[in-house]
């Protein structure tokens, strides 16, 4: 009995030690009450918990070890900010204006260091080349010339001085970003395979996995994607948790770049796995299954629909429906939707209804744009945080689906021209 007590006490002590808190403070005029904390798995945000404000302060308790990227999302105002955890308490103060985040002040050491490093990296990538070019036009002994030289030297410096023992995630992130994703990277395909295979769990939580996979696909002018992917998955063993996460990421990458031949190949591989499927891969499978040809398009309960009294997508009765996911800030939408508008009366005459589901964030921009569109319009005004993204496997705008009278998917056009050609209106 004494041994059991001691073991229980040790486990309890470990649990308390592993727990850390995330505390966010905002000004009194910030109106949001709810905030949601997320961790990261590959490129997917994972909901941890939802908390309410107490005197404009949110406190999240995380009950286990976690090193990696996190984010907090305020759904009412669609505000988001990112930070890191090194399994230590995180403290953040937000400066806001008209209920929008204007500045993030990190009060803990790890995030303060990470913020400065990333700011420096951005300046090094975007500003340093320009400063180096204009340096030739100023003499070194002038006041501006001296300042220019000092800034060039500062931005040219390295961020390798981070204490790895004290800040393991920062060291992991920056060293591997530099090795695999910087402009002067020289990593080979085998280097990338070995890294993805041997890396610790911070690979999934670092946000590095997807860009490294994209880099892997295109390294050395590679055009044989199947051979590269097969080699990687064979090394990882696709049945393992990491193998399934990588497989899920690759399916999404092929969806984003409209590489449907490869997407279908590896989607079928995922469907035929005989092992226990991870939550990450299960989400990818479900999202794709929702929008397969012949599948019943999932219903959507409207938030603030325009040009209809319908409460949901299924309430709209028509011989055919054209569903378009779009945004007022999307340049391709700016080009394509007017073409749909020009044929709208012809579509309506055939009892074909258009439903626009917007991935906008800004209400004014969205409201102004839809005044020109006579079809059914709705938006959650949450951008890429919208439920549409996972439910309908949306990776880009515009994205089109054509449904029959029973809401079955009968066509998935790539562009508006394909939509009009399907209905013989081109």
C-alpha cells in the first residue's frame, strides 16, 4: 500500500509539474468574451479548450507537456494571434483598436525571443537585399551611411545564439528552418527523409512539416512525385502515426495544387489502410468523402442569408444548385463571378440556383460585394477559420460544386468556364 501511495504521489507531482498556463490580457474596451486555445498537428489546428473572459483576462490551463506552436482565436471578432509553448507559462498582453488586435506584447521570455528572431528573419529576407542595393549610393562616413551599414550588419547576423537547453523549441524551429527552408538551403532528398523520419514530436507542432514536404517534392527539379512520395512513405512506414500525418499532409498539398492524379492515388492508399487510423488522417478522409462525386453534399445552416428566406442549404429547392466558395478579397473571384452573374438569368430560367458561401472576414467588404450578386449569399465572416474549410475540403477560392435536386454532387468544376459549359451557356 505504501508503494502504491508513493507512486501515486509521484504521478500527481509530475502532472502538476507538466501543467502550464496561457494568460491573455486585453484592454477594457475589447468586447469579446470567448476565446479558444489551439495546439498544432502538422498544419491542422487542434482545439484544446474554450474560456470566457474574467476582467478582460483569459487563463487557459494546459494539463500535459507541449512544445510547439499555439494560437488563440476570438470567434466574435475573428481575431487570432500565434505564440509558442516550451512547456512553461505563457503571458501575453494585447493592444487593440476598434476591437481588432493592433499589437501583441509577449511577457514571457521564450515568446519575446521567438518574436524578435522572426521579426529579424522577415527583415533579413525582405529588407536586407534592398538595403544592400542602396548602400552603394551612400558614403560610409555620412550619418545615413553609418546607420545603413549598422543595420545591414545587424540583419546579416545569425540567430544561432539561442541556448538550446533553455529554449529547445526555439532552437529546433530556427535550426531546421535554416537547414531546410531558407533561400540558401542545400538539403538533399535523403536529408529531408532522414529528418522527417528521425525528428522528435516537435516536427508536428512546429508548423515546419508542410513547407518541408513541399520543398521535398520540388527539390532538385523533381518531377517524379510518385517515386519521391513512395520512397518517403516506405521509410516512415505509412501505418505509423507520423506516416499517417505525412500522408494526410500530402493529400492536402495535392488538393491545394490541384494535382488530382496524385491526390486520388494517396487518398486510395489511406482508405485501404488496415491499421487504426489516427484522428488527423480520419479528418482528411472524412473531408474528402464529403465532396466526392455522387456523395450527398453536407447541409449547411445559414448564419445571415441574403436573397432567401431559407434557413439552410437543403431548404433551397431547385433542379440544380451551383455552390461557390469565394471571398471579396480573392482576385480570381473578382474575375470569375461577374461571368457567372452575366448568365444568372439564364440559369434561373432553368431552375438552377446559385449559392455563394463566402470566406470573408471583413463584414463591410463582404456586404458591399454581395449587393451585386442576386443569388443566395451567406458567410460566417471567419475567413479560413470558417466551418466550410474542413466540412467541404476547401483549399482555395473560388471553389465550385454542382448539386442535383437531392443535393448529390454531380460535378466539381475547376473554373467558372467549366460551370457555364456544363449548363451549355458558354
